[in-house]
């Protein structure tokens, strides 16, 4: 899939989907954690604030999660870091040629998600 404006828009939609659904952020020093009992992904700050310190309930669906149900999600963390970096390039109006070097990685992530 060549990089064009529709690919960039698809990737921006993907990037929005990997933000924490509670705080709407993903910062460089954050990790994404999965709540295994319900399958929701949250940033580690929201897990601590809303799950561990609040009766172990998921803030999205209120299912109960034991501390052993909270797992680091390395795939989602790396996807979030990559999408943040690519979005920064897009927002700085980098040319398609400059973004092109990420072609294989972009295709891989888009094929998994969409």
C-alpha cells in the first residue's frame, strides 16, 4: 500500500484508537496495560488511579479486575509510541518521501488493525 493522503488519514484514525480511553493521552513515558478480565487497554497512570486505587474496577465497564489480571501490553505500548512519532512527523508537515521510510511498519500495523 503506497503512502498517500488516505493512508495518512487511516493512520491518524489508528493513532486515535490507541490512546488511553480514560484520559485520552499517551505520553512517551507511559505504558499501556491490559485488563485481562474485560480486555480494555488503559495507560499505566489510569490503571493505578482508577483500577488499583478504586476497588479494582475497570473505569470503562466496571468489571472487577484482580491485580494479577493487569498485564503490561507491549504490543499496544509500542504501537502507541510508533503512532505518536509518526503523527509528530505528519503534524510537522513532513513530506510523503520522509514518511515513506516507515512504509513496511505502517502497512504491518494497518493490516493488523483494519
